[in-house]
């Protein structure tokens, strides 16, 4: 898609898609944990099933960090990048410095 759409349209689409994608992954993860807990009793499950549940539960913090931390950061950086005209070449490292004050250093 990024090759077919202009930069501003793709940035707007990406802002909407990130929110929808990470929300959908969170809902599906919750459904998978619920179904796994319903189908596999905690007392009678084997060690491999407990590991599977542990790995499935470990996905939640990473998905929530993407949804709560990194998606708004990406949206802010895209918004700042849209304010600069095409004639000025501002690197994303400079945009990061302007918006977050040395969060990422390249």
C-alpha cells in the first residue's frame, strides 16, 4: 500500500490501522486465553499446556505496550512529519528529538 498511496494518505491510513490491528490482536488474545482456560483444567493440565498458557499470557504486555505506548508515538511522529513541507528534508531522528526529547538516538 505504501507504494501506491501518497505519503499523507498512507500516514492517515497507518494511524487508523495501527489502532484497529492492536485492538483486534488484544481481543483475539483474550478470546484464546479464555478458550484455553475453558478447555484445559488448571489442575489436570500437563506441563506443556501450562507453558503454552504462560506464553499466551506473555503476549498481553507486549500487545498492550504496542497499543498504549508505541502507537501514539508513531501517530505523533507521523503528524509532525506531515507539518514539514517536502522541500525541507527532516530526518526522523530529528523529528523524534523535537517531539520526545532524545527518546531515540540514531
